[in-house]
């Protein structure tokens, strides 16, 4: 999961991109960067660490693209920090990309055999190399040819000097929205970035859609008689990532045609329908991921909602840290129980998911040490049993606790008195048409075919 931001035709393009990336920081905390036609600034670390007033002032130009990175392909090294740029035939090309290309290895070999030289190991550069190879006159034609070669997920913006071309895979796995700020156009991952810079939301790019933005003009393309008609503008065959609504997107964002906050609150209400115990004294979220489902559960059940654990917001999400050691340490650093609230009480913890079980196990241990009497947990999605090959960092079955253990075994491993997962039937009631979503992490049904991310991922 990465965050992308691009703006066209604004004298403060770099600074607005900085604020846009700040709003998207939850989508990636490993590295970040901003590119303009004249220069760039990027590095490892958070947005607030990498950018200063001084280096932002040196980013000149009325067009800019930016990126916050969460790596799934390519190690966390300086050369893999995005945006990636090239100077080719007197023009500046740069890319920001959210997603994962499944056939990146094959494409890289193909391009290298044709003479391409790579400066990184991430798949964003492969998209840019393909685009430049296909670029003759019209950016949208190069985008179409590039998209025909790509398998996987990609919400992508490419900068060509002062113009932009944005395109999204035909399944629409990752969100990409656009808006207008005066005479400027903005394309980004989530509406929360539009809100921060007071940009009017215009809509979401459709699966398979290509935007060309140049000289304050916007053109949209889907099909062309010269190419196979592989694009589906009405979204009836889309496969949006359900985990965006469950976990990744900010709750104040509006993606896939729905409010993230509303969706998560509805999950909690449906949990209350499925799992209501008479001995529960209080409901508490596992902050911050369980906050909104916990509100829905409390309001539906009538059981008091309390903040039983306090989060240190200066520590990043444990789930998206690159090493297990960092995850373990961050759980202890960022969450601390409130003894006065939980001592002697029967508690129901609400969380949005259990991936590896690390956070839940340590939190339950901390709650026990502070005097909790009984501890139950309700999870607002079904068990995650299968690896994701579209850009989320669980790529083997063995790292997913629900693929290796039964629900009762997970309960015992975490140290709970009871554990319940929201059913798939209830999850599908949270949205008007969840048939247009990818549930591969729950059911193993991959929209692009069998799992290709790691040939061992289904066996390990």
C-alpha cells in the first residue's frame, strides 16, 4: 500500500503535494518523495522528516507528483524511493504508483534484453520503462500499450514535463480519485488528501480509465479501435480491494463510492447482531483500527464504550513496519492499558482484523496484567487465510494465523476467553454491491488467476 498525489497547473505545486502526502502518511511510512519537472526531493522516513521549508522551496514548477511508500517489491533502500524519474529525448518523465505488478520479473527480463538499464528493484520503474518505450506522440496511447502488458494492481500517475497521464488497472484494486482546485487538477489515492488542501472532489477514476492532463485540459480515454477493447468503464467487472475499506483508507475518506467511516461503523453494528454476550461490562476498540466498528457495536448493543487502551500516535502502524522485531516493539510502545477502566471487568475488544496475531496477543497480555477479568474479541471481517498479491504485505500463508490455526486455536494463542469473526454474509451487507470487490484474502479467489506473487505462497 502506497499513497500517490499529483497536481497540475499550480504555482505552489510542490508545497500542495507535501500537504497531500502528509494526509496520506497512513498509506506508507517507509519513504517519500516529490518530483517536479525541474528537480526532486526524496528520502527514507516520514513526510515530516524528509521535507523541510528549505528543500521544498527548491522544488520549482507548476506540476508535481508525490509518493509515500510501503514496499512489497524492492528493499527499503534509497534507490527504491519513489517517484522515479528519467530524462529522455530532452523531456522529464517521472512516476508515482500504488499497487503491485505480478509479472514484473518477466517484464524486467524482457526490457533488459532490449537494452533497458534499471536503477532500482521496484516495479514502478518497470511501468515507467514500458511507458517510455511505448511513447511516440500521445500519452494515452502509450498508457494503453503499457496497460496491455501489465498484470496486477496499479493506480499510476506519470509526469511528462508539465503534463500528467494517470491510469488505473481494469479491476480497480487500488483507489484513485481526482478533484479541482481553481484552475488546477489533482489526482490522489484518497479524498482526505483533497480535503486538506480544500480541493473540490470530482469523482473516482474508473477501472481501466486513462486521464490526460495538459495545459489545463483533461481528456478521458477507455478504448480505441487500434487496440483490444479490454477496458470496462461502468465498473461492473471491477474488483476493488475490500481491505481498503476494512483497514487501509483513512476513516474520513470517501472511496469506491462509499464513506469509509460509515462502512466501518456498519461492520460493528452487524457484529453486535452476530455476537452479543450478556456478561460483557464494556466494549473497547483496539486503537485506532477498531475505533469505528466499536462505535457501531456499542450503539447497536447498548453496551458502554470505553477507551481501555491509549495509543501513542507518534508511533507508526505496527502492521506496515518491515520487520517482525519492529512490530513486536511497536505494540508495546504505542498501546498502554488504562487500569482504572479495565480492572475487574469483562471486556469485549473490537478490532478490524487479525493478520499475524502479534498485536492482539501482546495487547491481551497487557490487559490481563492490569486486572481484566475476562477478555473477548470480535473482529469486523472474516478470517484472513490467503496471501495478497495486489499490494498488501502478507505474501505467504504461513504468516497468516488464520491459515494455520482454527478459530479456537487462534483464541487460545492470543489468550482470549472468546473470539468471533464477522461472517462473509454480514460483511457483504456493509456495502450496496460487494460483488464488485476482491475477497481473495478471505476465499483465495484471485481476480487475475491463481496466486502468482510467490510461487510458494499457497503451500508455505
